[in-house]
């Protein structure tokens, strides 16, 4: 009754079996139908993300946003799609045709592949991989490859520069992201995302707020959104790696980017905010889907909030921030979380209990406070260095006075 | 033929074909992209062998790090990304001989091994392969020595990179 997806699957399995197909073939067909269903569902959600994005940015900029087509401008994304479809399809001179056409497909497909391991509800999930967390990292790596291919195959200097910037950024920020993801793995005692969601009787954002913050920051960097949007700097390198793409090929990149943001929201929700967990979700799995998307949309909104509020960070600051703050902090958090976990288990505190979560929270607050005081003393030194008088044209700097 | 065998034959053919294209493609970036496909094929073979962890790590390390680094290096180097000179140098006959000898030796050794035709025992769903691998890596009866030696080597490489890149002022 409250589990329509499994009911449909069972009905379909019975129907196919009554047609005289072998059980292996029935499973294969059901798997293919499931893949098709999840991919289509996610892509349909993607269409309306265009509308959500435009409406929200309008609110942040004190405008109304699309409001002409349909109620609240809801038909606007369909008009956008028609516009993209009937645009001229240009392949630049000297472009590498196969690689050029493969890149946008790869960019969207890798985002869709992430949805395979996200549990929608206690009974609804694509695949329960026992290496789910690593799978996400691996798929992200293939996504980076798509961007390099787009930048290189376009035969355009700006596209190549944009691709190189993106790759430098995503590869660098992958490190703290992977390390931060180890914290929910330690807390949940498994790399399977299904298992991690199952063991979150208390959301992990309580027990691991620092890891959650590091994951969110590196996810925004991975998305290439502001303040980390140097791949698409209009004033320097025009549109970045997708400068030469027109029509629906550009549309695929655009859809991939929007969907990636929502996917990161869903991943954050699954790792730190209990995924499908909510009141009555275990009795009625369909509610779990609703809760998951509610949480994912909230994180998506936070990502947009950051994007439309902060200016761009300079590339050297961005890499310094990653290597000198986020990565060491993530490593420290993982080490101390593992040690505290061991100590708490030895003391007889059950993993996932309230005492356990509060002790972890205290540990996180301590690490956060130490980090902030270290940053404060560093900032003081830096301010003194900058404030020190540095004559631009004094003899010992210019070298003129030397005989 | 079971569906698994069909998938294996398709994947193996794809991997071998991609491997052949790596050494015969005229364009270096194309070679690198074919290499990515070949490495991905190897990852699928790992999945077919129920070694999910190995498959994912293969993709993360070989495609996510090494292949991207190679493409990066090729793109940063002037004039070698486009069509370039002969694809074979005078050593190709030696390379062919060594490849054939290596393949022959491996085939001969594997044909003498009695496990080659045996059916792999089914892994029960309760058996967590990742947990077993993790325990084996840190247990004294397992591979803790090899694991630690590899860790020290990687740490040395990391410090080496730091020393090389250190800006002495």
C-alpha cells in the first residue's frame, strides 16, 4: 500500500514469470526497468531544477524570476528546453568530433550514475554496494575526465584553460572530501550508504559537524560553483570548458551541473542528515522519498545561498585553503574520531547512542576551537607582515644603488 | 553460455581492443583516452570476479589520478598533442618477442594450474569482503608488513615531492 515501487516490481515479476520467462531473464528485465525508472525520474526532477534555480536566484537578487508561462512560471523550463533543441548545432573547426560529442554525455551520465547508490527509502535503492562511498569518488573521477575531454576537443584556448583550472580544483578538493567521508564510515561501521543511513538513529551532523562542513565545502568546489567558479570566469576565460558547445550539447552540461548540485545535496542528506529517515518513514517507504528530497532540496538551497552571496576566491587562495586548512583539518578529524570512537567503545558506550553522539560533538567543538585559535594567530602574523612598511623604490629593493 | 560469460567475452574484447588502440593511435590524447577505456575494462573484470573494492580502487587511482595526470602532462607539453611522427621505432621487433614470450609463459603456467577450470565457490551474502580485506591488511598473520612497507614508501615519495618543490628563500 505505502510501498508502490516494490508492489509494481512484484506485479511485473509475476507477469513476466507467467509469460514463461526464466527467473534470470526476469531479473535482468526488472533491473533494466529499474535503471530506466530511476534515471528518468531524476532527469524529470532535473527539468524543474532549472525553474527552482532561476526562482531562487531571483529572490536573492530581489527580483521575481520567471512568472509568465504557466502558474509561477512553471512551464518556463520546457520553453528553455525547446529553445535549446532548435538552436543551431555547431561543431568548431578543428574539433575532435568523437571526443567533442562524447564529453557532454559523460558529464551528465556520471551524475546519473551517482543516483544508483543513494537509498531513496528503506526498501527502495538501486544498488547496495559494500564500497558505496568509494564508488562515489570513482564516479566523480570519471566526471572530471568528461570536463578534460570537452576542454581539449573544442580546439579553443579558453576551453583548455577552463578545463585545466577545473581539473586542478576538483582533484585538489577530492582529497579532503574523501577523508571527510571516512568519518561517517567510521561512525556507521560500513562503506555502504544504505548501512550508513540505517545506523543514523541520531543524525551524523550532530556527531560529526566538522566533517559535514568539510564535505559541503569540497562538494561546492567539486561542483565548480561560486565561490569556487573559476572554471567559468566570464571576464578571463569566457565560459570555460563548454564555450564551444551549442544547443542541447550545452544543455547536457547545464543539466548535469544542476543535477550534480542536487545529487551532492542528496549525498550530504544521506551521510549526515539521516537520508530517508523521518517520522513514519519505516512504515510507509514512500514518505522516505519525500524526506530525502526535502533534505536534498534544503542543501541545494544552501549551495545556491552560498553561490549567490559570496564573491569568487582567487585561485592561489583557493588551493592554499584546500591544502593548508581543509586537508590537515580533515585528517585530524578522522584520526581523533577514530581514537575517540575506540575509547568510547572501550568505556562501554554503544555506538549511535546519545552519549556517544554528544561526546563526538564535544570532540568536534574542541578541534574546531583549536583550529580557529590557530587561524587567529596566523592571521595576526599575516596582518603584521602586510602592515610592515615595504618601500617600493628604495635602493636595496630596486638594486640601483649597488655599485 | 551463461550471461556472465557473455559479458566477460564482450568486456575482454573491449579491453584488448582498447589496449591495441593505445599503442596504435596516432594522437597522444587519443592514446590516453583509449588507455582509460582499457583500465575501465579491467575494472569491470574485477567486478565480474566479485572484487568490488579492487574495481572501485582501480577506477579511482588509475582513471581518476594516473590517466588524468597523463592527459594533463600531454596537454601541457607543446606540440606533442597533435599528429606526430612514426609510431614505431627500431626496437619494435624486440618488444614483440618479449610480449610473445611473456604471454606464452603466462599461458603455459596457467594451463598447468588446476584452478583454471574450477568453478569459483559462491560467496555468501553475509560475507563482507571489504571487512575481511581490511582485517587481512592489518593482522600480523596477514599482510601487515607489506602494507606498512608500502605506506613508508608512499610517505617517502610524499616527502620527496615536498623537498623537490620546496621554495628555498
